[in-house]
C-alpha cells in the first residue's frame, strides 16, 4: 500500500457562514517535520515569446505575462503549497492517494500547479483551466519530498478560491473532476471528497473509468467512490464543524483558531508530520477593498503568529522569511537528486526554533513570550479589520512595508 498522504487541511467559508461580505480561506500545510517553508513574493512580469520556465523537475513554455504572487512553499522546490495572487485568487494543494499509483517519473508536482495556476489565472475558474490544461499536456509526477532514499508520489487535489466562488479540483493522473462552491463552508483534506455533484470534468473521464472497469455507466457517477482505494473516502473534516459552529461569523480570527486546534487533528503534530506553515486569506466580495493574506512562515500555528500581507506595487521584500539560495549547486537540482540536505532555515525559522525551545523548557517565560506574540498578532488583525471597514480607498504607501514590519517586530521579540 502506498504511503499515506500528509494530512493537510484547507477550508473556505462563504456568506452566510462567514462575516458579511467576506470569503475566508485557510490552510495548514502538513509536511515532513524538518522541512522548512519560506514565504516568497514574485512581482508580475512580462516574458519574451518562446521563453521557458523551469519548474521543480521539468521545463515548460512560459506565458507572455505572469501575475504577482505571494507563496508559502517548501524551500527546496519551485512551486508552492499555498498562496495568492494580485487578483485575489488563492490556491492550496492536497496530496491524495487514489486507486491509480501516482507516477514516479518527473513531471509537474501538484505544488508546481499551485504556483502556475496563481501566476496565470486572474479568477478561480481561470486558475482551474490553467491547471487542468497543464495536467493534460505535462502530467503530474516526481518525488513530493526532499528525500534521496525513496520516491514519495501522490495525486493532487486543489482548493481554488476567489472573491466570488471556489472550485474543488480533484485529479488522478491527467483525469479530473471539479465542483463549484458559492456558499457555506467547505473543507478538503488528503482524501477525495467529490461525489456526484460535478460541475466540470475531463472530457474523457467517464469513458476512461468505464474502460478500466471501475464504473458500469448505470449507477450515478460518484468520483470518490470510483477513484478511492476501498473505504478511503470517509468524511475527513473535523474542522468543518468548528467553522460551522461560528454560525455566520467566520472571520480571519475564527479561521486561525480552527487551524491552531490540535485536538481536532487539523493542526498536525505527529511522529512523521508537522504543520510546517499556515495561511489565512480574507477576500472581500466588494472589489474596492483589498484582499488580506496572513502567513506564519514558521511551523505549528499554535506557536506561530499570522502576519498580514497586502498586494501593492513595489511591496517591500522580506529576506528574513526566505531560505538561502544554493543556485545550480542545490542538491534538489542535481541528478541524482537529494544526495545531501543543505540547511534551508531562514532567519525567522531559526528565531522561532529558539522560541519553541523556550516554550518547551521554561513554561513561565515561554507563556509570557506567547502572550506578547498573540497580542502583536491581535494588533495586526485589528488594523486589518479597520482597513476593511473604511470608506476611503487604501493608500498603498500605508501597507507597502506591512508584512516586512510584522516579521521584523516578531524577530525583535525573539531577540
């Protein structure tokens, strides 16, 4: 049996479950415990005709223009676990296991498709179309982990969200199905969740599963039942109830609380896996308000703080949450890959390691530090709520250093 997929969770809440006029998106990225995740920003760019883009394992055709993106990503790869673009599109990826073994041959990773969807799609539906077209052309495959000793491969599921709607996209090889969501709360995790409500699908999907003998064509077509291994497609989402309990009031804070919850299993901290980074995004349905994206940039959201980022021109870069770059000498880029593991820790990660050991070894000091940190986070959340409740248009100069300053302040507390 294939190794279990890491148990990440992602969520979206629409009115009437979320605060009036807001779409709220969140994800915990569960990955191997020692993997470092960085937060990186790439400005919008024009590209020469015929230029290529080098993804984690393969090179593909570049498009004439890519949108500005902010990404939370395992620092050894090109793509991202989750992120957002300047048009208020958010995408998160889940590794899933289906009855079809995932390909070991190097192609696009699910995480590459997250970034490609964000760079090329100005709406959730456009990002979906980008992802499925690239799947058709290049396929998915290759090692999901920075591990030279064995190849861990998975199929992919995605939660793709914008100010108006969300799409759940689930794939197996190049075949896929998708469901559109415009209200209520939805959670996806590392199991297939689509059943009979399918709003878009691969044109050959049903013929393919019939030819494999997985569906007879007579019963209702249920994607999870057809593609899951045995009894895998159980209701997985412990966090969904917690969000629904908010009863029409899901805010950034409520989403953060759900992501921090270890008892529900949403905040993963197990022998092999840890929530290595988290994101919460607030997308106002009124386009005159900015979208706000909160990133931790550090592991374990129950011991991290969520720091706001807003897209504006010339946004200040934050090297302190970026991992060192090894260029062509990176063991992830050399064949055979991953023969050694360089130290990928960024400055915030190192400072946070110190804070974590304090929390573990000196309860009083640790708790005091955590209170200060949460107070800092609360100030950020309140300042953002203020921005979303104003009548005048946001002055970009006010938030150009926003994320930079939050990271800087957090580092000062750790010092």
